[in-house]
C-alpha cells in the first residue's frame, strides 16, 4: 500500500523542483540602504570640506621628522614588548598547565595580579619605582645602601614601558597560548610519547607547530591592541607617536589636525599588521587545507 503513494509524492516533488522561483522582495532594504548611503556621503563631504579639520596642516606634519621619530619609537616598542610577552606568555602557559602545584599556583597568581590591575597604573608604578626602591640590586633585599645602581638611572620611560607592557601583555598571551594547547587533541601528545619523544621534544616538534595555527588570530589582535596602547606612554613622558604629536600641538595649538595625523598613522600600522596576519595564516594553513578557515569566516 505504501509503494503507490510514494511514486506520486516523488513525481510531485519533481514538478515542484521544475517550477520557477521568485526571490523574496525587500523594498524597504533598498530605501534604508539609500538613506544610510546619503547620510554617510554627506558626513564625509562635510568632514572633507570642514576648515576646522586643518587638512593643509595634516599634510604638512604627516611626514614631519618629529612624527616619523614617534612612529619609529612606537613600532620598536610594540615589537619588543610583544616579543617579551610572547616568550613569557609561553612560559606562564606551560607553568599553568603543569602538574606541579607550585608552578601552577605561581602562574595563577601572576595572571591574577597583572590582569587585575590597570595597565596605566602599572606603567606609572614602573616609571616611579625609585620611590619604592631608590637603588636596584642588593639594596632591594637588605635595605640601605648595601649595593646596586641608582633606579632613576636604570629605569627611564622606555624601560618602564617595556616592563609595563611586556609583563601586562604576557598575562593575556599566556591565556591565548593555553587555549591553543587545550585545542590540541590529547592523542597528539600520546602519539609523541609512543614515538619515544621526551616532554620537551613533544612540546617543540608536535604541540607548538599546531598551537601556532590556533593562536595566530588572537595573538595578532593582542598585537594590534598593544600597538594602540603604546599611546599610554604619553603619561610617563614617552617619545612615542602620540607623545610626539602632543609636543607639536603644544607649540602650535593645532590639536585636531595633529590628532588626525596620529590617527592616520595608527590606521596605517594596524592595516599593515592585518595584512601580515593574512600572510601568516596562509603560510600556517599549508598542509591543513582551507575548510577550517573559510568555515570560521
């Protein structure tokens, strides 16, 4: 009894499949899109023609020596801090996942402190470390003038920024790296152990290459955040991009044009980092196929 009813149903489906389909119309979408486009175009034209933006001053200072010097310090500081944060973050992530309770507790305490205190507070603290320890060295442990070097001579704005950004970002990088380790199947480690690899060999040759592919997107995101966060060194008399711009507009009082100059440089550097991320992801995707990346996008 079921066979005769199945055949007409299949025929009906074939007839329905052959019928022309009409797209669902959404006329209000075009109206809304047109209104948004008109408003956005009007805003861009208004900004472009606004004399208060000082576009002539922007063109005069965008490649000035002071601004380019600030851009150089910003790039240099970002690269060094990110390198320090990555290395230290890997160490902390390994400690956090260690079976040794002392190492795991120390890593957890590090994360609690450096993620729980504001970055600006950490920068100001390192810059004013001389108020706590006038001398670095044995005097830090035994007090008095038992030896060491003058803290004011050892820690300038750059060293304070390196310590502040590096230690702060290491806490976030450690969690990114730990998340990468957790994303790798336990069978990978067991396979490495079956091949006779030691723990360090398994880490270097099996786990880290796979972890890198997982952590690249969030790591680049942290790099971009760090690049923009370097502007905070303006509070400790730094020489980064924003500090250089501030020095210029403190003299000529052209605040808005100089802030536009800084914004254009930050946008350019972030765009360059994003382009580098795509190249790196493409490189790491070799041998894995592209279904995962496209599916995630």
